[in-house]
C-alpha cells in the first residue's frame, strides 16, 4: 500500500506492506537507523518515537496507521546544534553503551514538552517504559532534571 | 497478501465486518506483540484507529459514556473520569508505561479479554455495560456477562465494541484498586483487584469485589460479596473475608507466580480494604 | 590535567544523536541474512533432518556441520563445544542448521520448513541430577573442573570452636540482557580472507576462533568491533559462535551475511550466569571471631565447558569474603547439565560466592546475636593481613574506609534502632541491610602473564596521538579513560589524542575486555606505551637538534629544548613524523614484583590487588503483598583511583542495579530444559521506578602498579547488592530468604516457614 508521512520534517511517500512495523519502515525504507529494536514487544522503549507529538513504541505501530502523520525520531531532535536535553545527556554522562539513549531522549523530551518542571519522581515515571541495563538510571534522571532546570533558568 | 481496511466511519466498518472475516486492530499494543512473536498475520485486517467517533467521553445520567478507542492516557487526563471513576484512573496508570498508555485502548483491553487485563476488574466491580454495534443495529450487554470463557466473548463476528457505560462512583461509595505486578511499571499482574463498597455506621450496605489473574476470566467474587453484605466490620469479619475470598478464587501456578501466593495475597487485599473503614 | 576529571564521553555525541552505528544499522547492497535452526529438546540424538518440499530451497543456502572446513569447535578452554551439532544434541537451542537468504523474511520462512527428528535421551537438568550422573554429559562424572583451597586445619579448629553455624544458599541463572542483541556481519572474500564485524567484547577471541574453524592465518582474518550496545560478559565468548555461523554462510553463499539475533532467540541460546549451590560451615568464638570456614560451592556449567573453570576459580578464591580466617577449606566444582552453556556475566563467580558468604555472615550475626557491623569489623582484612589463599595484602586495602563511609552516610546504626521500634500503620515494614565484599582485579594468578597484553601509541601525520588497543568500548568508558591517561602522561590536551579503530589488523592483542582489567591492566600498558613514546620523541628530537634526550622537555602541551623557542606538541609531532616516518611505540604487560601463585595447590597471590566495597540497602516491605520497595541504596567502592569520576559512578550505579535485579526479581524459568520466560515481558529487570535515588561514594586507596593508582572497577559493583538487599528484607520482616531472587513468593514462604 501507499503511505504518506512526514519524518523529521521531511515528507515521504512509500510503497510498503500495510502491517510492516513503523520501526522497520524508519530503519529500512527511510534509512534512519537511530531508532533501535531491543525487544520487539513494547517493553524496553528503545524504539520510542513521536507520532504527532505523542510518544509511542514504534515496534507496535503498523505503518498503515501512520498515514498523514508527523513523526519525530532521535535524528530529529537536533538541528545543527544538540538540543538542551542531548547536551545535558553528554554533560552528565547519561549514556554508556548508548543503545537505550535514542528512546530515552524521546521519552524525556515528551515529558519536558508537557511538564517543564518535573520532579525526579515524575522523571522516573516518564522513563519507566525505557529500560537501561548500563546506567542504573541515576545519571539519566540527573541529565533530564538539569535540562529542565536549564530550560527554566 | 495481507489486506488492511483503514476506516474513518462506523458505517464503513460495519460494512466490512458484515461481508468479510476480519481481525480488528486498534492501538496494536496486544496484537503487534503477537505478530512479531510469530503469530501469522490474518489475510484481512480492519484498522479502526481513525474511528474518532469512538473517542469521546461524556456523562449520561448516572453513567460515564467512554468510547472504546479512548487510550489510557486520555482516561488518566480526563476530568470526568478523574471525578467519577477514580479507580479507572488508578488502573490505567498501572498499565505498561507512557508509551503503552498512549496507544492502548480501553476497548482493546476488553475485547482482548486477557484475565490479567488491568481495567477489567474496575468495569466488573462497577457493573459496567457495553454497547456493541453492527450493521444489524446496537445492543447493550452487561460487562459481567461479556465473557464466556478464557478469552471468549459474546461479541459477534460482525460486531464492534462502541462504548463503555460505566456507572459513576457515588459520594457514599469507597473504591480501591490494587495491582500486584512483577515490578513497578511494564508489569503483567499476578493479582489485580477492584473493590467498591458502601459502608454506613460500620455496616456494609453493599460491596462488589472483582479480581483478575486468579481465574480464566475476570471474576466477581459473589460468594464473598454475599457473605459481607449487611455485615458489621469487625476483626472477626475481616478474617472471615480473608478466608472466604482466598478460597473463592481459582488461581494457578504460572510463569509469574504461584497459586498459593495468589490466594494469600487476595485474602490480604480484601482485609486491607476493610481495615480502611 | 585530565586524569581525575569527569570529561565527557569520546563517542557521546554520536550516541545522543542516533549517529552511532550498531551492527544492525549496517547494510550492504548484496548482503544476505542468516537464520539458525536450533534444537528443541535438551538431550537426544538426531535421527533425521527433513527439508519440506513445500519450500523452494533453490532460493536459499543451507549449511550444516559438514560445511565446516577444518574444525567444528568453538575455541575456548576444552574445545568440547561444536559450532554446529553433528549428531548428539546436548541442550535446547543448540544450533544445528544455518540458512542464508537474500531477505530476512525468506530466511525465516525457510527455517520453518526444516524438521528435525530426535531420539530423546534422559536429560540432566539440575546440579543434583548431574552429580548423581542421571546421564553422562561430560566424562564419567559430569564434572568439568574441581578446585580445593586449604589453609590450616578446619577439622581441628571446629573442635575448639565455641559456636558452629551452618547455612545453605542457592543462586539461579541470570541473563545479561544487554539491550542490543548479538549480531555479526561476515564477509568471506574470494581470496579466502574473512572479515567479521559486530557486537563484541573481545575481537581477538573471535579472531582465534575463526582461525581454528577455517584454518586461516593471522593475516587472513580481520575482526572489527562495531559500537556495542552492552556486553556484561555475555559478549565475551558467545560472539565467536555467531561469527562462525555467519562466516560459514558467507563462505557458501558468496555474499556478506548478517546474523542479528531476535531477542527471544538471544535469550534462549546464549550464555548466562552460572547457578550455584553454596554450603557454609563456620566455626567461631562466641563473640564472633572467625576460626574455621568450610565452604562447598557447586556451579552449574550447562552442556559445554566454555569458561566454567575460570568462573569456578574466581568463585572459590572469593568464597570467603574479605575476612581473616586462619583455617579454611573450600571445595568447588562446576558440573555439566543439559542446558545452554553458561558463561561470563559481570562478577564471574563472585556474585554467587558473595551471596553465599555474606548471607552466612548475616546468619552468623543473627545466631550469635551480634551486630552485622561488629562482625565485619572484628574479622575484616586490613593491610598486612593474609587471605584464604595465603596472600598477604601489601597495599591498597580500603576495607575500613569503605565500611566506615557507607555506615556513616547511611546512618546505619540509628536506622537499625529506628526500624526495630517502628510499627507502621499501613502494614509495611522497613529494614536495612549491609554487605561487605572484594573483587580481585585482572586475571587470576598467572593469567595476565600468559596473556601478555599489548598496547601501542603512535603519532599520526597530523600530530595526533593514536591509541592502538584491542580493549573495547562497550559503554564502560574505555575510549575516554585511555585518552585521559595518554593526555596526562604527555601533558597535552585530550583533543590531541584519538582512539584507534578496534580492528585486529590495526591493533595489537591487549587481551580481552573482561575481568575488571581494562583500566588496571591495559590502562597501565597504555600508560607505559605512552611513556615509551615520550622517550622516543625526546630521543628523535635530541638526535635532530644535537642535545641530550634529557634536555628535551615535553610539558603542558609544549616541547622545548636548549637554545630554542618552545613549539606546540602538535607541531613537534608533525615534524617528527615528517622526518622519521611512523613513530609508534609498544608496551606489554609485566606483573608487579613479588607476585607468586601456585596453580597446582591454588595458593599464593591470587590477584595483584583487590578492590573493596560495602553496600547498604534499605527496603520497605508490604506485608499484604510481600512486595519489596527498595527505598535507599548507598555504596562505597575502593577503586584505587577514579580516572573519570562520573564514569566510575556510572559503572557502580549500573552494576548495583544489575545486582539488585539479581537479588530481587530476575529469574530464569525452565521447563524440561527450555526457558519459558525468554523475553522482556516475563524476565524482569528493574525499571526507573523500581530503583530509588542511589548514593555512590568513591574511595581511593591507590594501587602502585595501576595507571595513576587505578585498580579494578567493572565487576565490584555486582558483588554486594543481592546480599545487602536480602539482609534488609530479613531485617524488616524476619524472613531469612536463602535463594534469590527474593521474590514476594519466596518471602511469603520464608515467613510461613518461620511460623511453623
């Protein structure tokens, strides 16, 4: 089937099987490999993207449901400069192996878009669907908190 | 070849449902896991994600009318749901995590019919009603008569779940929701319970107890409810309730937990609820 | 300058922009996809393999063991593990047939059209069944390896002990659950050379394995590590299996072949932490002084040997914690079962040994009625003391410091009192637990001498210093730490130092990225290679300008010599290369002086140095559901020197959460040798909501032979979390759980057992 969607402000028209996962369409048909597959069942959040400003697991979205939507992936979070959040992740050593980070950044940005002054508890709740095996979450929470404060300050 | 019909209007959906054998997909948070896990894709799929007329939440006399396509996020953030169905908000907040809550729908939870569905005990405890629709018309079915067996429902092959009529929680009522999962988020429940009671002068005027993950379907604990209705809340009654409920449920040993643990915890939870009065 | 600073991660920018490419992000135009057909039973003989005629087999390539040109083995210690099954299957998930196809879907479809028929054999599925030899899986007695450590005489000491305390503990499997599954792309060139790219910790392990399988020379195999999304030991030896498979397919189909494991497959087929049964018998004085410690520890190695003897080795050496005990007898074995071979997972035998040992200390404290703190203080090893293997600890012993730090920060003693009095309204109980532990850095005994890890540094024509090492970046910070060391050693900005590509054709064998050796051992070799480079540069400049080498100064990013203006290091480096060609210096590991290890009797200096840790964990247990909420975590770690404090903290925090998962919720569920919960849904690791704020205290007791005093760090954080957690649960509820994970079901059982 034919699907029209916008990804990171660029328009695409694709011929794809309707039930192909959005995750695979992004990685294979469009060539944006920043979004990762960790579990294939919506548990780990590594595949998180924005669909029309709503954060979802792209491994659970069939592409037929994305017709006419605006998608943002990790590649769309920065222009020429890193976003405040991305810079904060660097400053606080929030990334270790890095595989969970694209999904983490999307979930964190989703939080800050709705709640610019989250508590650490609210941050943890916002990233509860993003599993990390390397960091123990501490510095990720630190980085998100600092980015929020930075935004306010 | 997989054909997907993506519809924007109910009449389109009804037409397809009456003509072909189709699998209905809404948010996909259950179905897509199965397909990735190896379940074969059906040849015909009805994609109802854009049926926006099934997304509204309104008050209808003593009920909240909730569209089947409402996501958990929409339920959590809706003022009417917060006011009149706080247990449904509690349940929605325990489901998955934000990514799942943004796509999972109340209707999907109901039709999927897993005995571990977290919203189901709330609907059962509050005697919700379901509005089903097809080209043949609409009908209302009591939620507590919707399941006929493990993942089996009375939904006909040409029918869609349209709306959920959830009786509003009354001022005099107290309700609680408990989910015992494997971790604090992204967890399937080992025991999930919704309780709703009217207590006056320490006497239980009415009580509804519903549980998931302790039987092949969501259940109402009618025997225990009957035992408690009209009774005065004493320490002795609480012990009796504990025993009665832990014996009434039919849990099993499975990949997440044991029959024994589920019985004990079920009893403990009703005791906890009653201690709160 | 740079060492001791929390500089940002070298490859961080790529990781936060999505630009970092992991193996599944690579695609070549003529690439095919590999799929593995695996055993569905735990033990049996293959009687037939049937390829359904409903599938067009001309569209794909099929490989079996007959396609292996030289040796059908996964090279490790005993070489008992075949790369592909020949006739006898020894575990569920064992690879039998490989398929390559132009698309993933076709390869997947083909794999569903192969039927394997077996004659089932009795399956050995537990340590008990293995020892009883229900079936012979390895040799006549199913024992891969056995070690005994003896000191003094436990028999005599038990006679005079005032109290004897016994305890039995069990730890199950744990899955590494790196978020990036195993993946390899193999390209078999027409000239017979083989290129392997992929997710891995040890490129030279893969290199050796490929040479064995295909009969290739050193130069004919090139192994390149791609950005790796977590390893934790799970990608130490297992990538050799995936690489062998991808290479076989590539060789036969004439295309590059990518194999990336689907999560359920990776979980079911790859290595896990060894389960262990640990029995303690401890003799003490009535006031808690250790007199005799007898430990039996049996590990379940799975179907093949892999690195089990090394896990056993570490387990027996750490079976008694960091305590003085004059009489010791430790018996350790690792046995074979019909389950997927177990392998390396952070800690490598110590988390198992430490759970047993620290729970035994908890048991002793409870039995004697003395404080867990007092028990540790009374018996802890200090500088100058002698360990169970007879090693005298000459330097860098931070035992008192870590214990003091963690007790002070947690206010442990007041908390214990507070929780004793407490009676919370909502039926919750709070408790606090302590653990105290150590971890030897680097390979055991003469291991590092055998490896002789090498590293090199070279000047490139642009004046940069390039580090050449096979030590891999897997998230723990190798690329940054090594650059910090080199920059510090030369007195230059880190901007001038680059980390060379991890490609076996370009870098020397530094040894594997395991055993907490990367900073302590290889970092030191890198430091030495840099010192050699400094010397070489001064020598070349001295020759050129006609002065003594000692008169050439490299300092603060400048190079100067008598009667001349100082120039920038970059300029000096550019000139050096222009005038002399490549400037490259190498260094190789050599042991610190005085290290003596007796491999036969298992006595002496087991490790050049130990790192030390102490954990305090607080919990709140819901007495209606027996669910445990971890409310506070405080760790103190003596790591010699934090080259990069933020990265050190990150490793400690991450390791601690893995340890808490091990203690709380991670359990592999089996039925007839098959894993039932091989996915994220039902194998439970902690989310951000399951873990509280953690406080991380770094203690630095410098190790004289480590780079700037640094010693082992990577695995220490894994060792103490589980016993501290389970001790806290016991403190809160009285339930003494002896098997982890301490699930609510086990806590309920322990409480019910107490009431009987």
